[in-house]
């Protein structure tokens, strides 16, 4: 088994990690060993007699997750229509939630 590390810029949240893992679950000779939404990285092992890095990258791209360098900005993705129309997002934490947070939740 060979090891491969890929940058997947579109994998910026946990639901994208799940989607990427699902895309590769059925790929013959591929085993995902780690995925990080925070770093947009994917680590896997593959059997070179059954597949290659180009085929793996193509499979990810067909599923909507192109591999390559991450964009230089920390802004949210602009290819998602909701980000363009949502405007400024402001949240206020309820004091009760703060009281119940941490290792000693009081449910």
C-alpha cells in the first residue's frame, strides 16, 4: 500500500469530510486514513496495482471535490449561493448555554 496526502479546498466543514469519505468508500484499493476539514487535507492509502493518484483525484473531482492548493483567502466559499445572500451573520449566546457548557454539563 502506498500513502497519499491531498489538499481538498472544498472540504471545509465536517459534512464535506463525510461526503469525501463516502466518495472513496467504494473505490477499489483505496482506504481513507484521515481527513481534516480544518486543514482541508485528506490522507489515504492505496494499492498501486488497482488505482493511482490521478484516478483518485479524478473520482474526487467528479464528486465535486477538486484537489489542489487551497485559496489564499480565509473568506467563506463564494460558490455557494447562500453565502452571497445571507449578509452579516450575528449570533448571541444564551447565558444558560454558557452555564451548561464544558465538561460538567448540567442537564
